[in-house]
C-alpha cells in the first residue's frame, strides 16, 4: 500500500484493534521522546512493553524492559519502532516471528523494504508517524495545543 | 474512505470546532477560566513536563483560544498556530523564538508603520537588528544577507500601499540561505492568499482585521508551517538545544514539526505573556465563519470604489492592484486570484491639506486607525499612523503626505462612492 499518506480510518482501525505494544528503543530517561510516547499511550489504556538491551531488566513506567522482542513472554499486538531506519528490517523480522499484527515506525523512520516484508507476512504497517500524535489528533486532544488536526466533523468526539 | 479534502468555506466554519465533548454545545463555548484542575499529582507532572495534552493555565492555552488556533492554522495550511493578544504580539512571539542579541533579520520597507517602529526601534532594545529592504526587487534581500541574518519578513499585501510581494521568489532566496521566511498575511486573509503554499515557513496575522472582521476584538496569530528544518543550522538553537526550563528537553527532536507550535505556548506565551482573551477568540471564531462571504463583498466594493477614485479629478493616483495599469497586476493574478484586498491608498492633488480635509468631511467612512471592519474606514497616514516616521520613511512606506488609505467595508457600494464624491467636491 501507499505509505506517503494514511487515511484516518486506517489509523483509527489500528489504534482501536491494539492492546499491547512493544516499544523497541524505549528509553528509561523521562525527557526522551520515547518516554513521552510510552507514558501517554499508557494513560489511554494501552499496555506498553519497553524493549532496549541497554535497559534490560530495569523497570520503565512500571513495565519490565526486555533486551529483545523475542524475550517478551506475553502476546504483542503492535511493535513500535523507535530506532533508526536501518534497523527496521531486522525489527520487522522479529515482529513477524513473535506474531505481532502491526509494525509502526516513528517519525523519521521509514524502510519500504521492511514494510513490504511485513505486508507480505500479513502485518499492517505505518511509517514516519507517531502513535501518540495520531491518537491525540484523532480524538481531538492535539488541537488543544493549537495544532491543525485536519479533522472536520459535526459529530461529538468519542474515544478512538 | 480516503480523507476527503474539504473546501475553504467548510473549513472556515468547522475547522477546530467539533461539538464540545463535555456538553455537546454546538457553538464554541467561551471557557472563561484562568486555571484547570489536575486529576492527580502524576497528571500534573505529565502536563508540566509536556508529556501529555491538557490545560494548566490560560496564559499558555485555553480551549476557546485553541479552537481559533486550529482554525487559522487549517485555513493557512499550517501545522499549528499560536494565538496572542494582538498582531504586534504575534510578531514579538514569532521573532522571540529564534532571535537573540546580535542576530538580525531583513524586512520589507513596505510595512504597516507600527511594524516599522516595532522592528526598527523596540526590537533594537533586545539587541535584534532589522534591515529594511525594497521588496519590489526580491534580489534586494539576497544582496542584503549577512551571516547573522535569521529571517526575511514581508507583508503579502503591504499596508497601506497595497504593493504585493513576490512570495515564491523571496521564499527561494530564504531557502537558499537556509533561513526563515515569515509573511504577514493580515491584509489578504487566507481566503485571498495562502503564503505557505508559496514557500513561507511562518505566517503572522493581526486577527483584529479581516479574520475577526467586525472591528470588535483585538488578536494576533502565528501560524507555523512545520516545514522549516530548525536543526540544519546552529542559528536556531532555541528549538534544537536542550531547554533548561524543561529539564534539558529538545523541542525539535521531541516534537518534530510541532516544535514551533509547542514552543510558542510552552515558552513564548509562558514567558512573554500576551494571551488572547477567550471572549476575543470566540468573536474571532464567529467572524471567520463568514470570512469567504465578507471577503468577496469587500473585494467587489473596493474594486468599484477604486475605479471611481481613479476617474476623479482631485485624485492623482490610486494604488489598487485590481486597476488596469497597476504595476502589481501580474503578482496579484498569481498570488491573489480571487481579488486583492479592500485596503488601498490614493493620492490627492491637494497634498497633506487635502488629505486632512477629506477625512474630516466624509460622513459614512469612519475616520479611525484600523482596517478590516464591516464598516468602511478612512485614514490619512501622514497625520496619524505614520506621523512618527520621517517624510522619507513615510514615502518609502507608501504613506507620503498626499496619501489617504481606505479599508472598504460591506455597505452599499453606491453609498460609499457618493460619500467620497461629496467629501472630495466640497470647497
């Protein structure tokens, strides 16, 4: 599929279907972007499991951090990639192996090769987007900060 | 279904303003409150750390003001906007983001007189230096660039002279230099011109004018395109280096293309403090809903009045880009295809004295210092808005002694023409 832009319905569908997210590249430091995203997604009811070899065994925002996706003992719905684009192909292979349904790559992360591989294995892919920004955009919270959400609707806003 | 691109008129009414989630109120509620309760200490910490969305204190953000911010950002094609107390506050906040003592920027010398004074005199007190350039030749900006130059600033349609900036050409010069291009789009409004589509990185507004449109609320806006790469040059350290007041957070890295919008609230409004009042935001939101209709009539009335003046014996010239023979016709056709705005100037053969006489004799035009009202407005800049400038500066700004400025309103065009006819004819 085309990854230059995404329909709101596609993103909504993904965010509605997901419960457990493995965040590859999650940082234990509170002022890092990945920490912001993890904390926000937790408040929206997602379980976020951090994956980072340098913090393996530590607890980040109440969740045990694992070195690799394969180490996570629980089922994972979505893998969120907080690593540079060059690492995307190997992370996608791991995501396929653990049975994830979705691979989501953060802003600035894009690998069309990895996306094609994931899609061939039946996974849905989002690239160069942030789940925190997209979630908040679709529920209207992003507009609280003066951001143009692009959402036009005369219906009362609901949960995602 | 694919995201459908909505038309300008639809967005002017709906952008930013879905029904109030708490009550279902259809019109945007006026959230007349200074502060907002926290769920708990952790929620408060998340808010203060900028980790989640929410309201803390209305100096930074307010739900009514946020609706206006999103609406203006949407209509301009920007990523986000910061609404502030006035157009001058918008300029202060925009430059505050990336200027520091010793830094400089280039501005058109065809600007609203108040902006010439703000840039040339008041900004100098912060150690920010402004160089003024004749924008009629865009290459003048290229020639005036120095290593310290951080931005180029123009008005899309200059107030009061109506000169039109060659936005695309100037944007190219800014891009080649790796600096910001900021456009004041107040006179045109996004209905007539959208500078971001031509390469502007930021747009500022006095929302007091056509956006509000009824002469009843002060306000300003900074719209960020989200397209400027702050990290490409060390000049824009505010957004790329660790911010001590937020424990070392880097705005561009953390917020990406939202960096300017977040910084404008979290640092700009927090520390400079020029908050827009919620009631003013409400009135401006309501005004924007009819912006397309009003601008169409403003344009038509102004065209009729300009044509009348061009044929009047007491008038030596009319600077309205919609008239045949205007040197700005080509630029107008490119950047303002729906018509140039209703603010323009004309010269009186009788000079300064004739200008004073005219503003004192009109009955229907209101003699005051504003533009962009439903009512028709008239002013003689040399005796009012531009009186602090030298005659040389006045002439350069298109506001010489013989110049009168009109902001043509929404009254019956024939009534406006008749009022000018009687005022010009008298003695």
